[in-house]
């Protein structure tokens, strides 16, 4: 294969970020497959060893497009003491948190976390275990790190119970969902999640990927990994349109959501299209009191990895001006291969106020840490 993976961050330029930043998408991993066992009832040890995990996607384990690097990670991210990339706190501190002046790092666990599983009891047990594990291994050991409440996404009642269990716990700053689910995210089966998140005053992060059992395209399974990578934005658009049109934000006016790791350049065009059709078909969705674009601009935040990179800088600034500089959250996607190095994300021409909001203060305000 000729896929080029980034072995290490490029050297910092003269525009290097030397002040504190927030990284809103860090992926912690388990060093061993049984690392969750201390947080699971013994019945689940036997179940996992005997029956394994069955996801809706039909694959017994792993993503539908295997990556050429384990955990889709940088080759230089292997911890010296062994284990998967992203599984060592000390190495993460040395390689990423300390040199990049990360003041806030939001953990988004992926993989077999309990989401997208056909056995809902196992799903709920794994989600609770992952959340306990995040505290034990990460947030209690480094105060810069904050966890996401992982939930059994296809069981709205169990998911809501887990959110309420973590409400008020300062280790957690958001609820975590994925973009590929059994149904679009505005559907009623997910409504208890949004109710509980609003009550807990926790934003909901929607991360690219998932185990819903459906192809990433509307026409079937694509041939290449690159199509899956680009297709994440399609899934996010489907999820966002569903959330708006099903009235989730009308019912939950205080709810905030974050679209994670699927870009943001498509936000204006999706909003324009929704508004245009809404003019003719408003009668079908009378529960909406405002134009779709208004809900999107008021309720949605966006992480910047992968950061759009148009040929003309002013095109990027036009998109951000539409979204709002106060709605962008910096993210690296550490330790994954398409990691964004902090000093090379923003082009020249950004004001000091927007730069500070982009790298730090937007996240602190959204997560209630300002």
C-alpha cells in the first residue's frame, strides 16, 4: 500500500501555538482486551469470552474498512511500555499533552465501548464500565483530561439512566454518540438521551463512525477506505438534518450538540438547502417554529479535525464567518494518523480574539469550565 501515514508531527513553525489550548477529540485506548474486567460483573467476563460482541453492522469485530495501522493511529504513537496507541497516559502526556500545552483534553473512547451492540444489557454494562475506566485510568490521574459519558445508544432508557448517573460529576463534560446508528439520530428511540442530557446540562457530541449496520453511503458499500473517510460528512449531514426536522431542538431549547471529526465546510450548504425546501414543505413539519438554519446556528458546535483546506484562504474564512468563530472547537484526533498538529491548523490572518476563542475559550465556555 502507498497510504502515507504521518510518523510524527511536523516541526512547529514560527506561528507555533505556545499558549494553552483545548483539544476536543482525544481517543484513549485499552492496553489489553480485558482491561475493562475490573469494572464489569463477572457474568460479562464469561459472556465476552464465550460469545463475544455482536454489533449491528454485521462484522464480528472491528470497522468495515480495516486500517493499515492498528487503531488507525500514527506509527510513532506506540507506547514504549507496550499496548495500543493511545493506551498510555504517561506517553500521551509526553508526546501530546505537555508539548502542545493542552489545558483541556476531551476523551472520546471508540471501539467496543457498548455502542451499536445487539445485546442491550451488555451494551449498557460496557458503557458503564468504559465510563468508570475513564475516571480510574485517565481523569483521576490528570486533571487536564475530561471524559465523555458513553451510553448504550440504541437503548434510550438505559442511556438516559447512565447520563443521569453521571450528572454533576466533574469528570464528565459531554455525552458521546456516533453518527452511524440503526436509525437517524432524530428518531424517537433516541429522545430520552437528549432529555437527560439537557437536564444534566451536558452537550452531546456526535462523533464520526458507528455500528448501525448500514453502509456509509445511500447506495451501498463503497470500495475504498478513502470513500469511508469522505463519507463521514454525509453521515453527519443525515444525523443533523434528522435532529432538526424531527424537532429535537424545538423540544430541547437548551440542548447543545457537537459534530465531531466530519469537517464543517458543508454546514452552510446543508443549511441553505434545508431552508429552501422548508419554504415549500413547512406544512409537513409544523412543529418547527424557525428555519432549519436557525436551529443549526444556535445549537451546533463543530470540531475542526479534519480541518478544511481550500485553495483560497478567504473561502475558509467565509465558511467560518457563516458558522461563527464562537462555534468552532479545536481538535487534534490524537493518536490517529490524520492528527492535526496545533501550530499548522489556522492560516494567517486570524485575529487574536478569534484565535484564542478557537483554541481555548470556546471549549471552556461550552463545557462550563470558563
